[in-house]
């Protein structure tokens, strides 16, 4: 805006002067003044540009980390995981992961009634998590850990008698 005002002032001053040489002097004076102003402002502009560049780099790194975390979270989903998905517009619905097709990286979800409601690729799910359009409620690991603990317990107790397992001493 300041530049426009200065140019306007210069043009008015040139129109008021009748002599060509006075116009040249005014024009040269204006150009030298503008050049000096730009030279004085250059370091500040340069510093501001470096700060913006640094901030943009930090934001890109944060976005990359967020995307990597979301991708890792999606990759760690097991069948029977629960995820809130935007099945109906505007609302998130809890859906159960019923199948993972590794060949084309497809995740198939069903609602609580067992009906298929959504099918997404891994990258689509990661993007929805990053943009907070979905949320992982349960990764499905609990069932596997309970099953593993049960199998481990059976292996440890297979040589014990019924009385030892129940605590009956009668």
C-alpha cells in the first residue's frame, strides 16, 4: 500500500513540474529512495523468510511423524479390532474389523449386528486417523494375549493332578 502511495505522489509531483529535467530528477530521486528502502528492508525480509522456512520444515516433520504413527497403528490392527468410522455422515460408528485382505491391503468392517458397513485400504484408514475422522478403540490384541496366557497356563499345569489344580486336599 505504501508503494502505491509513493508512486501516486511521484506521479502527481511529475505532473506538476513542467520541465523534463525536473521530472528526471524527481524520478531518479524516487528510484534511489526506493532502492535504499528495499536494501534496508532486505535483511528483515530474509530473516522472516528463514523463520517461515524453519517453521514449515518442523510442521512437515510433525505431519510425517503423525502419518507414520497412524500407518503403524493401522498395520497393528488385528481381526476383531474395534474402530470408530464415519459410516453415516457426521457420526462416528463403532465397527469391528472382520477381515484383512493383505493382497490389496483392504480392511473390511462390520457393525454390531454383523453387517458389512465399510471397506477401506490401509492408507485410507491411516489418513482418516491423521485427520481425526476415525479412532481406534481396540486393536484386537486382548483376545490373542488372553489366548496365549491360557495356552501357557495349560502347558505349565499339564503334569499337575486335579487335586493340585483345585486345591482339594480331602
